[in-house]
C-alpha cells in the first residue's frame, strides 16, 4: 500500500470546510442521518432557509446546528452525546421508532465517517482489527444497510500518510458495497461500478499527487 506524507503546497480543506462541502450537495427536503464525529458538523452548514431534516438515532427529528455559547440544553443531545438544537417543527420519538425509520428505508442519506472505503463501496468504520474490543458496531450497520444513499466524510489519509481509499478494506466491514460518494480534505470522489471516479480536487493538487495518496486506482471526470 502506498504511503505519502509530503503535504507542502496542498490547500487541504479543514474540518469545517469539509462539512460545508457535504452540506452544499444535500438537496432540499432530504431526510438525513449524520454519523458520530466529523459528519455531525454538516448540520452547522445548512442555511436556515433550506429544509433538510436531520435525524439522530436516539430519536431526534429535525435536529439543528450546535447551540451558541450560553444557549446549550444538556437534555438535547445527538447520538454522539453532543449538545444540539431543534429546528422549528422538530420532534422527539422513541429509539424504536427512530430505528424503524432507518431500517424502513425512509432515510434519503446517511453521512458517515470511516477508517477505510474500498473501490467497490465496502465500508469499514467501527473497528481497526478483528480482535479489537470496540464497544459495538452501533447504528452504523443499520444506517449503511437502510439508507437510500451513504456518503462518507473522512480525511484522505491517516496521520502517517496511509491511504484510506483502498482496493480492499483491511479492517472489519460495517457493510459491503454501500458507499456511493466520498468527501475528503482533498477531493470529492464517486464510487462507481468501475471504481473511484474523482469529481473534484482542491486547488493546487495534481492528479498524480492525489493518486499517490490513494491505494486504489482513480479515474477522473
């Protein structure tokens, strides 16, 4: 697997810019689940005048962005135990009803984090090794199987430069062939029947440089 650590001259997107890039692509009226971690930032970047219904596994419907300082409600949290807000018209349901919504195919989109995504759309996002004592796969397996679309939001490589877009996942799978698009700090990449298709790259990044940071072969739109 290729390792690339040189970063000079790259205009990488920071976490807020990555989340904003995903938010820009979510159509009006979609019902969307945001996975724990980086994906939760997406709710902060949807304009108030655009209706996107964010759902959280713990039973929040129409979740809003993070609260302003001094306006936090410790009883209003998302599945990652982060304090959130509720948009006008929002509601609370039981966790059983929340998972019925997920498993019933009612979600237009799930935005999840990942350790690795394979060129065929396999998702690995809950454990780094088969013998790791991670708490559980949690709701990610239900989301990956139940949502109509799965987009992944993650860094393009690990901190040591190891690619996260791979030919085949080395880590335990959350779900097979479920990811349709990946957003990273370097690019927007679709998962197609022929593998990874690059739709967009950050300024100053060449095709060769992006490929050197990716284990699987890339095609370019």
